[in-house]
C-alpha cells in the first residue's frame, strides 16, 4: 500500500516571500504573427551584425578571442 506524502517542511521551500507565491505573469507578446516573425528576424539580423563587428574587432586586436567566440555562438543560436 502506498502511504500519503506529508506536507513539505519549510526548509525545503525556496522562499517564503509573498512574491514567490504569485503565479508568473505571461509576457506581453505581439498579437500579430507577422509582427512576431519580423521582430524575430530583426533580432537575428542584429545578432549577426554583432558577430561580424566582433570578428573585425578580434582581427584588429580590440576584442578578445572569448568575446568573438561568444558573439558568433549567439548568432549561430539565433539562426
């Protein structure tokens, strides 16, 4: 027979703050699918431009290898 699970003790709770008990509010999204897609495409283009700029800065010695790699990885993920 399976026994019932008792209440969770307070030490396992993440926070007792009232804000923690509120349900998450949904983010305001664009109501138009075309606008949503345009925003996503715009963000992707900006990410690609940032990666290109960081690559040039890396070549000229103005950015570290880590910064260039991070920017290129973000652009790849956006695509």
